C-alpha cells in the first residue's frame, strides 16, 4: 500500500511541550473511582496515520508473574465462561507504552488475549500485579473516537447492561483493534508465526498501523450505523488510561459529514448497528460536551473515555490558539 511521506511538526502548548502536558494531565484520587484517568501521551495537533511508528513484537508481550497467578487467571476465565458460555477468547494488542518523537510518536505493542485481560487487568488482584510491575498486566489496547458531526456536536452512546465492561455508562464509540484481522487468531499462533525479523519489518509495522486506524472506523460504523463514506480520516489525539484496572485507550478524532439529527436517525434505523451494546445515541455541542464531562462531571463516563475528552479539550484549545494567532497575523 503506497503511502505519501509525511513530516509531523509537534508544536508547543502554552509554556509546556506535549510530553510535559501529558504528565500534568493526571486525575489524582486517593481512592480511584471508575472515572479516574491519566493521559499517557497528548498529541494535541492531531497525528495522521503516517506520523505514528508502531513496534509490535513479542518483547512487549505480558510477562507472567508466578504459577499461582497463572492458575488464578485460568480459574477466572473458567468462572466467566461458566456464567457466559458465549465468551470468546480473541486476541488483542497489548499496550506497552507510547512516546512523543521529533517526527511524530512511537507506539509499542505486544499481543495478548481476552482471557489474560480479564484475568489480570479486570481481576480483583489487578493492583497487586501492577505494584509488582505493569509487565504482568495484559493491558489490552482499546480505542475511542471523539466523533464530531458536521454541525459541531459530539456523538455519545449509553452502554447497555449486556456488555462485560462498564455497563450503563456513557461513552464514545470504541472497542479494540484486532490482531485476528492480521491472521493472529491466538497467542499460540502469535508465538509460532512471529519472529524477530518479521516483527522488525516495515511491512508488519504498516499492517498493524493500518489495522489500528481501520478498527476505529469499523467500531464507529458498527456502533452508530453511519456509512463509512461519511467519515473523514481519523486523527490520533493521544493515549489515555483509566486508573481503575490500568485500562489503556488510543484516542481519535473523526469528523462526520452528516449533521447530528441524521446521525441519530441512522442509529435508530440502520439494521447493522450492534444494539446489544448500547441503548441510546445522543449528541452534545462540543463545548458543552467538554464542560459536562470534565467540569460538571455530570455523565457517568469511565476514566479511559474521560481521558479522551481531556485530550480533545486540548486539541480544541490549541486550534483556538492557532486561529487567534492567524487572525493577529492577518490584521
């Protein structure tokens, strides 16, 4: 797949670099609630796909802590399966970190699975695993899209009670990029098919990066009913993490060419919408959206998505500063 070369020029936010800004945007709570978040990396200009370097290699896979913990993980999965036989142990990308670079950003990934995610990050022992080392957590990488309509509103969903994570909360469209789309259907196939030379190849990096971007668009289409043709190319705003369960998300901005009224209508009428995952779609003016989530705290939103709103707020601030500076130059 041919790619045009792109040079990303990171600019400074007021008195602080993007990396410094990331460190400052931590939601500190003595007893973290579901809404507590931290911003891992802020990319307030919006990073296009070509600006993200991806390293996906076995070196970034989860590192088991002990035989006892692995047995507990297996028991957790067995218990979940007993309660819900429909559970599927799909592969996920494991988030190992992201850093700003002079020409964009670098994302480090391994491969994990849903079983490991439930048995580590989502277990009652997640904090002790994290205290030992975050290497022991599966930390499956999720995604979230700040979806803007053509009339300046942001699309939100009310999650149903049927979902395994954060039921009855308000979220943005999101899910996970899927290694299975690249032929990695199990941890065993990842170990068998991946070697150092493949993991370091430019072709593998491009495939993983393409899946990260494509997965975000897929999730929006599946959860809202919007036609793919109505969505502009996603821009990455950075990475957030819910403090509870140490749950990471890559955050995107996607602009839709349709107005809010039409978006709501499509959600209600399109047959392909995943209706088991949500009960309602609604929109808020972009400024009201930021205020209600981060200042009024009036929406029951999980921390990984609240962190996404913080990233979006800083994107809006930087855009306003750029617009103001351009106006001064013109005058």
